[in-house]
């Protein structure tokens, strides 16, 4: 394949287009309100953590509570950040302008995800870090345990973002609603089942990486990578077939 | 040779309705909008029907089996008595779905699409608009919180083994109506208020999900730790607490908010929500074509 064909008539390669769209998504997110709303919501568990610390509850219990409450923001943060960003583009047909620039279609998905998914992960990681500090930092919860929790929520947020991208391309009109409902009811319910089916749950994968399940880290990692792959694959296939 | 048609002004010759009925037109439009597509209302109504069917089946087949999680005055409760108050916990799920597909977006969608200009350029008052949307949303929520539970209550009375037992069970009807009505009121008004303060539909969905999942749950968590009445701030906890308390039941391992707190929460929060909706819609009307603002 010639270099010209790889780059397209816009002169941008897939990676360059991804980075350009990621920068655009990031700038829009910083200028919009959604980022600040999600950040504020993600910090709410700190209130419960502070109260429990004040009441002298066991540090391990409080850490578990902090992790679970932070994970509770999983249906909200990626859904608000990534859902509208993709769905608005598809619903308002503004994606057609991007296609007219001869960018590879998949770069719309990867661009949004590269720009916004790390932000979603960072929001959850920062929120849990603040809870960790409120609990008492390394003196109350060992650094290794805390890192496990932070990796758990961060990886769950990244996978959740990919899943939201997939759902947003399937039902752009109801992107936020479907994403919230999927992650809140379907994913968390599957994750709580005492069956092998829980391996299909993002929340289960996050809990496993955090060391809150009886399953090894490898299983949690494979779960999250596989689910993220499914989400991205759905999104890429759907966007390639859109008119 | 072309024909020139006179497309000039023609007097409206259709039916003229009194202004007091305008809200009904808006309500009907809201209901038609909800019913129009596959995903807005129908799956959640099917879900509510499924819940009614499963709970009714359990009431009938397991009627003498005990529900391990429930107690009434310290004693275990059988399915035939425990299933009805428990069912409200499940009806909350399709109710939340309806708020996510319809309720939280209604007013924000009108703002986003510029529909207010058309509403208030006609003789529609802000109160007509609010009343129409609220009434429509109340009807939708009543389909979930009232129809299913009332049918289950009738079924419970019907499977009584004696006339005396059936007469004793009649007290369930006002109890179910009270819980269902207050739950309907709560789940109709709150998402509309969130919608009224949001500039865009997607922001409204996010805000409502954030309020329902995070804000209410965090306040309920703090309430469970410090002051139990605060737990009723969470719409789900308020409905569950009222349903259990009014049936004299407790859930093992779970602290319920007091009944008075649940009732106050289920009345006051939606009332504040309605005040917010009226205020925001009046502001929109003042800024629209023909507005005085």
C-alpha cells in the first residue's frame, strides 16, 4: 500500500489523526462542564470515608468502602465523558464532516478514547487517592494494597470507557442512558454473581485487580482487556458501517 | 401557463379549546412521545410486567415458605405476606430506566431544540407547560409504581383461603396506594427538575444519574452512620423504607429510615423539584418570543 493511501487525502496517518482528535476531545472536555461534574461526583465518597474514619472504623473496612463507593462512580464517569462526545457527533451528523476529511473512520473512536479514557481513569484514581490519604495513607493502608486499589479503579474506568464507546455507537440516541444502565445494573449484577459468568463484568475485573476477590490478577487483567477489546471492536465496526 | 396560488393568511378554522385544557394537549404529546419508539418506554413496562408476574408466582407457589431476609415483629415472614412490600424494591429499577430514557431529558430536550420559542409564542403559559409535562410523567410512573403493585394486591386478596382472610387483607389496598403514589410523585418530579436546570440532554442524563447513584447514595450512607432519618434522602431507600415500615416489616442486616422521614422525603423533595421546574420554565418563557423579559 502506498504511503499516500495510508495517510489519506488529508495527509494524516491513523496515529496522527487519532492524536489530533484526542487533543480536540480533551480541549472540549476541559472547556465543558461534564469533566467538572464527574470530578465532583467522584470525590463524594470522601465524605463517607471521612465520617467512618471519624467514627473510628477499622481501616481495612473503610478502605473497602472507599474502593466500592469509588467504583460506584464507574457507571457515571465514562458515560458522561465519552458517551455524549461520541453520540453527539453521530446524532448531529457532525461526524460526516470528519469523514469528508478522509480520516480513517476508526480514528474517531480511538481519538475520543485516547483523549478521554485516561481522564476518566485519572478521575477515579485521584478520588480513591484522596480517600486513601483521609484514611491515613501508608500508615493505615499499606502502599501495595493502595496501589492495587488504584490500579483496579483505573483499569475498570479504562475498560468502562471502551464499553461506553461501543454502546454509544450501537444506540447513539440513548448513549448515556444505556451506558449508565448497563454499567449500573447489568455489569455490577453480573459481577456480584457467584458464577463463572462474573468474568464478563468490568466491576469484577476491577475488584480482582484490587485484591478483593479470590481470583488471581491474571484473570482480572484478561477480563478487562477482553471486555475493552469487545467495546472498541463494536465501536469500530459500527462506525465503519454508518452512512 | 403557470397557476399562481394564493397562500396568504387564512383564519384558523379548527376547534378552539379553552386555555385551561392546554396542559392536557402537552400531556398527551408527552405520552405519545414516550410511546413512539422501541426503547423509551416499552421495554421497561415489559420489565415491570415481568416483575409483577414473578412476584405473583412466588406469592402463590411459595406462599407458606419463609423469606429469610424479612422479619415482622421479630418473627419470620412468609412469601405471601412479604412479597408485596419487597416488590417495590424491584419496581424501582424499571422506574429508574424510564427516568433515564424520558424523564431526565424532557425539558432539556425542549430547551436544546429551541421548542420553548414555539410553546410560548402561542398562548401556552409556563404553568400549562409544567402541568402537562408533570402529568405525563406521573402517568408513566404510575404505570410502574401503581398498576403492578395494585394488581399484586388484588391477587393477594384473591388467593386468600377464607372470606375473613380476604376482608382482613383489604387494608393492603390503601397501604399499596400510598407507597405507589408517593413513589410515583418522587420519580416523576425529581428527574424533571434535573432536566429543567440542564442546558443539554446529555448533561441532564449525567446529572440525574449522578444525583440518583452518587449524591443520594452518599447522603444515605452518611445517614446510616450518623442519623438514620437522613437515609430517606435517597429516593430508593425512602420507597423501600416506607414500603417495609407500613407493612410492619424489617430487613435483616439493613437499617431502614423511619416512616415519618420517608414520607417527608417523598413529599418534600418532589415539591422542591416542582418549584425548581416552575421557576426555570418561567425564566425560559420570559426570554422567549413574546416574553416580557
